[in-house]
């Protein structure tokens, strides 16, 4: 899980590559490197962030109109400058950047060691570049052919860009299992990247490589495309629908804060054109042709990881309540390894912001082989999961750069609500007045989110009070249990405070033992749902001196009298509470993390999309 960028054309490559890496830094930030091709290849790499690479290259020769660059999230070998990309072949005539994992690298390494090759790093990527050099030497092939032949010997995932001093006017790129986009510039130049973010300011005309595509890029020539099996392909270019402003912080201190504040718009965008209270309709063009198949399904299996898995849990509640279809929610990483029983009567819904999460991808691959219908709920258009599924609904939340997922979650929950409403309507499992009031209320959710965001000042005060806590508990019941899980995950990942989410009633079966005056407990205690039960749970906490931070419905006085802090959110339908209750928890985590001096947008050890197992 890394970010890769390449450029070939008439402009200076270095600034384009560095800017591109900065845009991709959310994918990994252990180390960074750049290689520029002139008569020889000038290679610079460092441990740490792109800013450290920039300091490292100051006063060095970074000239050249062809280059490749990389920002890494370590898999093989610790994050140091030796293991950083690009990697040289032994002769230093070839350099490569790679995102993915070469699974059979040990056997290839052994083969190359026996032939006398020496290795500088511990990476699987260096093995690949040495293999390319070996193929080239043995067969006297062109760079393109050498890469193509070498890739046929490789098991695993890759998005690569390769340059060579022997052919100093080309960049060869290829992909399998890891994303790669080529932007076709208007001046005969090409921009390559792991996603469209580094490309959009130069061109909107892009080609998303398919698995096993390999392309040769030469300035002023057409993109030369084949499969690694040597079949010639026509590159079908697409027009990017991405706004450059969406990739900037827009005056906010962090992307995460900007993305939290974007939620009135992102939720609206995820509903746009799909819902109308006036006409009393929900329409989802992306899955229209499959509605009968979904309604006939024996069950729906949602597969996802992390925050998207939490959205799946909310989805389970919505689907079962509104459409009366049995739902199971699975972690992609577990599902794929336990021989699950899947038939062609099952529908599998993969939920993923990035659309690149390796475990989710592998899970749908398995489900596909077993005959299930696959649907995707992805944010990134053209992503691997979006392409691997039969149909789907994009969340349209806009680019999410902060590693902690925020607006993607509420957009996923919105889309799941729309699907559940549509299925319930078709199945006649929702009564007409309920259907109508849910649509009406859903349309009003962006305004209510706007109102929730106004609690930020209070949340900041609460954050200041609890920023030094060592543990947190998050409790919710019913549809708000996944909200508790999500609140705990947000706090863990960006502030490094241990936090657990629990169904409130489960507390007495164990976690209650943890409660004392040092334990802050966030409780989602809105009027909708099991209110009286939650009130009892709060009493149990207070009896043990726990500090309660309660998210309550506007005007609540009962919980307000018991809790240490209350955050009010507007009243809404029970099924829509997660769309509002999640937001204070995002803000609480954000402010605690900032007060603890944590790097909110790039928390340690994490990366935005986990494209490794
Ligand atoms: O891109 P995806 O939605 O598939 O990513 C899944 C998880 O890796 C992701 O939600 C992760 O848990 C986030 N860091 C949570 O904030």
C-alpha cells in the first residue's frame, strides 16, 4: 500500500512528482523516493515523509523530464532509506517503483542469487527489478518486453513504473491487483499515478489500467497498450469527474476536520438524483437491473473492513428492519479464509471507501467464484472493487484524504438507507407513511448535520477535559451500537488512546469491571430506540463513578441530569440517528488527537487504503 507517480514529457518532472507524492501521501508515509532519468538515473530516497525527501534533494541535481517517484507503507523490510523505492537493478540501468506484493519473491530471489545477483534491500520489489534486468540480458529484449516477460513469472499484486538508461525516452507501466491511472496530457506528455489526485490538475483525460495491462509511454506518441499475455489493446480513455479544490485543505487545519465539516454536502451528494420526497421515490440507477435478483436473494452478505464494516452493521439493521431480508456482515479478512457457504441465491455487497482494500477484494473474488451476485458501495470511481462487482452504487462523497474515515462512513450509511428503502418499497415491507416520512426526514438530514456541527465548541471543551485519559468506553444500543464501535475506532486510530465500543447492555457482562472515576464513557442515548434501557445503563455507570459523555436528543432533561456532559443532536427517525450521532464522536476524536499533538491526517502505522493482506 503505497503511492506511485511517474511523468514523461517536456516539463521538468521533479516538481510534478513531488506534488504528486504529496497528494498520495495518505497511502503511506514511511519513506519516499524519486528517480530522474537523464543519461543516467539520479536516484534520491529517504526514510520519512515527502517533506524529508524534499529537504534531502535540496541542492541536488533533480533535472530531467522523465521520472518516477514513490511514497511507501512498509510491507517487506523496515522503513529505512535502503528499503525505500525506487529500486535499482544491479547495473543501475533500470529503476522501478512498485505498489503491491510479489508473493513468490523468495523463490525468484533464490534463482537470481544463484545466478550471482546481489541485493541491497530486503524488499520484494528489488527482486522484480533484478528479474527484469535478467530477462533483458538473457534475451536482449526491449524494456517493454523484459517487463512483460518478467511479470508473467510473478505471483502477487503490482502497480509498477519502470525506466531504463538503455531506452531513455520511455516509461513502462503495468498493473495487477493494485490501481494505476495514466493521464494523457495535452502536450504529448503522460502523468501516471495510483489514483487520479496527482493527475487532475494537468489533464482530465485518463486511462485506468485493467489487471494485467502493460503500457509503454513515450512523449508525443500514442499510449501503447498490451496485456502481459501479449494481446494488443485499445486504451479507452475516460473523462475525470474530480475537482482540484476537493484535494486541498480549504482553510481547515487538517483534511479530517475539513471532511467532517463537508458532511452536509457529502450526504446530500450521496442522495442527489436518487431520492425525492415530493415524488415519494427512491431510485438507484446503478442496481436497477438487479433489483429482482436482490429481492429473491436468500440472504445478503456485506463484506468490508474497518469503518466500512461498521457501515455494514448499520446496513444490516436497516435492511432487516425495512426490507426483511436476512443480512450477515463479514470482515473481508475473515470471510475469505473460512470456506463460507455461498450460493448463487446470495447477494454479496462489498462496502469500501477506497475500493482497493485487499481483504474486501479477495472476499468478493471468492464470492464471485461461488456464483453470488456482487454489488459494490464504493467512493472511488473506477476503483478495483467497483470494477470487480456486477453492479453498484457510488457514494459520491468526494475524495477522502484523512486516513480516518469520516464523510465516507456517513455517505455509505446514506446509500445503504436508500437501498433498504428501495427494497422495502418493492417488497412492500414498509408501510406507506413510514416510507414517506423516512424519505422526507432523510432529505432533511444534511440540515440537521449542519446543526450537529455547531456543537464543536462544546466538544472541544470536553476533549480538553479528557485528552489525557488512557481508556475510553463507547456504548450504544441497536442501530447505535455500530456508531459506538465507530467512535471507538476513530479515537484509537488518531489519538492512540485505547477505546472499546460495546452494546450498552453487554457492559454488565464484563466491561463494567473497568469502570471507575478515571473511565470516560461515551453513550449514545437519544430518545429514539431503547431510551429507557440506555437510561438504566447510564445509572449503572454513575453508580460506579464513571464519567458519562452522552449524545442525547435535543431537549432531553433526564439524561442531562445524570450525565457529566451532554451533546445534543436534533431529533430524527430512529433509523437515521447514526447519520447524526456519529458526527460528535468524530469531532471528539479529532480534538483529543490534536490536543495530544498527534498527526491526525497521517496516524502512525496506518495508511488510507490497505492494499495488502
Ligand atoms: O477503503 P475502505 O473503506 O475499504 O477501508 C477500510 C478500512 O481500512 C478503513 O475504514 C479504516 O478502518 C480507516 N482507517 C478507518 O478510519
